C-alpha cells in the first residue's frame, strides 16, 4: 500500500509543511502551477478553494515578500528599529530584523510560533491510500494529487491516530472494523479500505539478527544498520512493492527502529510517506539543527515534532551513544545551491565493531574537512557517498522560498550537486576508508517521483562514477555502485 501525505492536495515535503516555506510555495509555485491548467475544472476548483480558504497563508507569503523588499531597499547598515513599524501586520511578533557580520540584512522568523499560528492549519492536510502497482509515480514537485479511481482519500491530519493504527497492523494484525473505526470511515467507505488490505502476513523471517553486524541497502540513501541490540535507518525511503524480489521492502524492516538518521530536508531524504508508516516503530529521529528562523532553512526538528515524532537535534560532532558504539554527526558540505542551509549532516556510526561513514549528498569541494572528520573519529571501514554531480538548478527546489528570485542564469550556475569523481576520491583518501559505495541516486524506477534531477543514467554522471570506481580498484579499495538491494555481514 502507498500512502501519500498531502497539503492542499500537493505532495507533502519540507517546503509544503513548514509554515513559512509552505506559504511561499503556495503563492509562488503551487498557485501558478494551478493557473497553468485553465481548462481543467478540477484544477480550477482546487485553485478557487485555496484562494478562499488559504487567504491568510497567501497574505502571510505576501507579507514576507514585502518585508524582504523593504530590507533590501531600506537596510543600509544603519540601525533597523524604525523598520519594525513598516512591517506588514501579518509579521508582527513573528520576526526579528538583523544584520549578519557583513552588514547584509536578514529577516529571522521566530519559527516555533508559526506552528501555533493560523499559518499552520492541519485541516488542509490529508492522505491518499492506494495499491502499489509498480507504475512510475508522478513527480512530487508537479501537479496536485486529485481524486481518482482506486484511491482512498482521507481528510485527516498527519497526526491522526488512525494512521498509526493502520500501519501498526503490519506487526499486529487487526480487523477491518477496528481500522475503519480508527480512521473514522463509515460503512460506505469500508469497502474501499478493504480492497487495499490483505489478510496474509508480510514479515520477512530474517528481519532481525542475533549476533555481529549487518547493513542492508534499501535503495537511494537508505541503509538499515543492525546489531543484535540496535537498529539504525538512514534517510528512510522504503519500497512497498515486494512482488519482484529485486529490493528490500517494509516487510524486511526489523520490528523496532532505535534511531532514524536524517541527513537533510530534500524530499528524497526526508520522506514523510515512509516516516509516517514507521512512526510507532521509531525510538527517535535524529536531525541536523537548522540556523533558526531562516526562510531557506526551516527546522526539520520543529516540523517532525509537530507530526508526532520524538526528535533529537544534533550539531557537528555531537554524539549519541548506542549499545557497543556511537553515532556522531559530522559536517555536510555543499549540495544546496550555496544557500546558507545548516540543517544538513552526515554521520559516522560505530556499531558491532565496524566504522561506517554515511555521506549522503555531501560534496568533496573542500577535502580538508574530511581530514578533520577522520581526526575526530575511529577507523572508517565503509563509506557511502552520493555522486549526482550534475544536479538540479537552484530554482528547482528553492524558488518558492527566495524572496529575491534568482535569475535563470544564476539558478543554472548554482546546482544541487554532489561529488565528482575527483572530489569523491579526495573524500575517500582523507577518510582512509577501506570500502567505498555510491548510492543509486534515483536510478531505481520506484524512487524517481522523489527526484529533483536526472537519474544517474546520465552519461556524464555514469562516466564520473566509473572513474571513481576505477580509482578505488587501482588503489586496492573495495567499491561498487549500489542499486536495488545489497547486504553486508560481519
């Protein structure tokens, strides 16, 4: 079963849930997209309802945009106190005006207040349930998810206890009647839910281990790292389609996940549709701390707490002890179009005697950083790296939250790119890792709806990966490009 969390019928990710980013995306991305379908009556009806029911959000987005223009026009290095009187009323009590050390003005949101304001309206949240047919899904950054045959629409917030009851049934079977009661479904809709369920158990018998350590690659940047005492999942993105045998699925997950490590807030790494299915099984979600109040850097921790998760926020080199080891947050460079995004982290995991570096989309633009990382850590046995070195332009993900829109030329020059072959080699050299593995980067078809850029089949990217692998082989380093599923035991 697929669950798609929606806000205003658009797929839910960091910039459509976090209040300020959501307001700007609604005004600058989603409404213009709906306006591009003038002859579609369903799109027109959704557009009309948003304009009517989300007037406060749209006014908030306009206020943020006008405040940004005010700062660019009036903040000349002199004191800013007088500008508070000129701020739009929608921002009163919710922002601070400040300069950075280079006298550049900035608008800082008091972000926790936004989650208790009218700008965070859970009545606009809903979920869609459908069977996973294996067909490629439309992009999460594209058109809204409208009603269609075979899809069960549930107008419930993401914290609704019925969601937990539904997915807890994977581990503890229940009845259709109990699920309908939990989800507040009447008899007429019970049949729709029943068609999405199965009475057959789907739990892999080898989902737990009794000794040693194990890593399973679930696709993209998702690793399930286990010892007998602990399970850690990185950037949970897990397929629901187990018909093919070419990938691990939710059935292969252990019953308990102690820590879910989130590297950053992009929709292919902070995947709400997977996290919501695992909410009752995760002890805590570990997230990088944001810069507090930046439009481009909303707090992952605040958002996930609002969605009912236990959260641990970390800064660089913070440590979390685990039985027989530790998790360490380590620096993450680049990949965000040179924006001052601080809610991003790589991780080092010491478990069952092995040292693992979880590199996600961090770039090797300054290899010396990884020299410092190595000096602070134990031995790195295995490194997992991203090499999507020809990423999407800045505007693909961030145009909604830029109060001063980037030109097309600027956006194209500031891509969301990871390491090239040369940079990946430098990372491996500085870490001194014995093994190096490249994530599939959306090369698996079932993930492409989450990707903001071309999959790794791009000839340039493929050549860069081959160059990196060639260097590893020539240096006596075990290496591979991952895809679908893989397992390591020790």
